[in-house]
C-alpha cells in the first residue's frame, strides 16, 4: 500500500478547506467578468439574453417538477425578474447576474476534510470487501471472540485486490502525479463508480481527486456526508441554461489551474444502454486545456495537465434494470435523470451485495495510457510524443504565429479538445475489459436476432421472451465469440478478463448464466434440459451492449 498522498503537504486536495472561499470568489469573479465582456461584444444585449435564457428554462423546469412551496416561490421570482428585464437599468442586471453567479459557485464548490478522508480510506476497504469477497462473510458473521481471530478476520476482509483488480501502468501515473496535474476520465456505468475510483486511487498510491457528482446523490444522508467532505462538487444536471453551465466550467478550470487533481465522466452521465461511451461531452474536458493555457500565460514553465482514460468494468451493474428501461423510453430524446433507481433502494443494494460477493472477480479498473491536453501520448518522463514517437513541445501548440506568445484561440482550442476526445473514446474501447456476463449475453441476444432476422431490437425485447436456445448453439456461440475476441485482444483492440482467458468455454457459459440469475428479479434466464430460456431480454441486451462495438470485427474474422 502506498501512503505518500495522505499528508497535507503532499496532496493539493488537502488545501481545499482553506482555499474554498477563495475558489468561490475567483470562480464568481471570472464567470461574471466573462459574461460582462460578452455583453459588450453583443452591444449590451448579452446580460439580458443570459438572464432571459436562465429564466425561461428555470420556469419550464420548475413547472415540470411541480415541487414544494419553495419552488413555487422560485417560479414567481424568475417570472418577475424576466418581465422587468426589458426596462431594467444595466447596473441592476449586473447585480442580479452577480448574485446568481455567486450563488451557483457557492453551491457547486466542494469541501475536503482530512479527518473524514483518513476515516474513509480506512473503512472503505472493509465495506468494499464485504461487497466483493464472499468467503469472509461467514467468518465475520460468527463474530470471533478472541482478539487474534478478529484481527485475522479483518485482515482478510481488507484484502480487496483479488476481487477488485487494478490494471495499467500505475508506476508511470505515480511519477506524473508529481510532475503535473492529473485529470482522470472514466467510463460511467453506475453510481458506485466514484466510490470504486476513490478506493482504486488510494490503493494505487495516487492522489485523491476532486470530482463532480450529480446533486441527486447528495440526498442520501450517508453518501452526502462523504461527498460533502471528500472534495466532490455538486452538479445539478437539471439546470441546462448557459449561466449555470459556464459557472460549472469555470469552477473546473480554476481547480485545474490551481493544481487540483480532478476527475469527471466525459460521457456526462451513466451509460443508459451500457455501451462503451463514444459520443463524449467535451465541455469539462475543454476546461483542462483552458486551465493549462491560462497557467502557461502566467508562467511558461507551468506544470502540465495529463489526461488519464480509465475503464470501469463490472460483471453486474447495480442499476441495470432501470438504466436499460430508461434507455428504451428516452432514446433520442435527450438526457433523463433517474431519481429513484436501484442505487436508492436498500433492498436492491442488499441483494446486489449478497450476490456479487459470490463472484470470483466482479470489477476491473483499467488505467489507459496518459495523454496531454492535445491528445498526444505522455511517457514517464512527463514529455509528450506524437503518433510517430517524436517528442513535441506542448507550448508551441498554443503560441501565436504572429507574436510567439501563448494565447487563447476558441476555434483552435475546440479542435484540440475534439481531437483529445476522440483519443479518449478510442482508449475506452481499447481498454474495455469484457466479462463473462457480457460475452454470454451478447451471444444469447445474437442467437435470438438470427432466429428472427426481420425484427428490430424493440420487437425482440417485447416479443422474444421465453424463447429457448439449445445448449449446443449457446456453447458453440460462446466458443466462437471467445476465439474472435482473443484475436482482437492480441491486436490491442479490446481486453478480456483473466477468467475469460483461463476458463473453458463451457465454464464461461455456466458462470455467465449464473451471474445473470443471481441478482436480477425476476430471473434473466432459466436453464432447462434442452436449452436456455430467455426472460428479461432488455437486461440481456444491456449486458451484451458492452461487446457490440466489436461485433463487426468479430464477424469479419469469419
């Protein structure tokens, strides 16, 4: 275990408590001044437009939510403010803008308590071990009476490394954490992700990070306590107007400029379909580049910013049922936030815990090769290298061709961020680790599609249940899929879990089906003498989606 980042003088996040008020003030000032400058460019119409946009969207949102009396008062305030804008003096508009910006910045800003961090890093391995290591449960349940027995039990419980596996060049990341600022960009499947990443960073000897968490997660008292004290900042995804989004981006940028190691999910929210994210949200990613440019403008020797792709790979996803239902309902209709899914249901969490503890390996977190903010590879020396392996000067990317000075260029910087986003999306695929549930689910759904070739996914999900697939077809399909996937892995296009390498195809079928049965209610599949009966096809489709990006390459191999 590495513990170099547990001291206040080692990790930037330990400064957050003392710097919070400064952060809020700086974010408020910057965001406000940006809006004022934009208003001058728009010949005075900018502030009025921003306030009108916020009022329109907030009134519509609050009316949809039909909430408490406080929200009714909010609607009245927004309406009154909007009606007065046309005749409102400019100083009054600025006053309202400042109050809103300051309010959003203060609501966003996270906190960090070193005592809570020490407690959490001590307690979290025990809690996660109960989640991922079944054989320790009976031993703990017997409540050993002798101190030696208790100590031995807890030492076993703390050992998570056999159940939650960390992969990637962690030694390089530890070196880079001291040379610059790390920005981790993981895939996002579950509300458990941030908890697991927090443990993984601690276990790997990497610094704690600040990260954005959906405001809905702060409604859980226990989760809220830890998030409030471990650097998380509240992101209210219900707020879609420009004013809020710009304050959020400014907050992220200021954190990065100040050297705070950060994390954000470039997919924006949990992957509803369980597909590997390929269409990434570039807003927060762009703050990493802008933060680096601003730092260079003050100091040409400023520490670099390193982007670290990270895939989180589960056998089972706690919220799978709700996520896939939401995907089918809302596909093509924009983001939809689930406020009451399995993560907020104690019975579902308990069932998930009791069943995932039975697995040999439930989760793999795989760290990809670090990138700079321009999408170049970064090596252990902290320098950047292009696709041909040539060392490149990062500062030259942002110099003015005319003056040679470091400058911001919105169009240029958007292109850099877009390219970096493409590199992250490619890394997500290359470092996806496929699990038994996903391979078996993909085979089951593929066999069903072959049986009904004229049906689309929605018709299959609706009418294909209770179909029975012969055992011979299932075993042959899994064997062929594994052969193809292993070839793709050798080509560096995907990764397979150790179990998929070590186990025979028949064993993979058994394990995949067993995992699918053990958590979801009613059962996803049933085993019959003559084959596998398919029941919850939407869940089978959900898990199989992890394999779907690779199916064309698999079929091309024959």
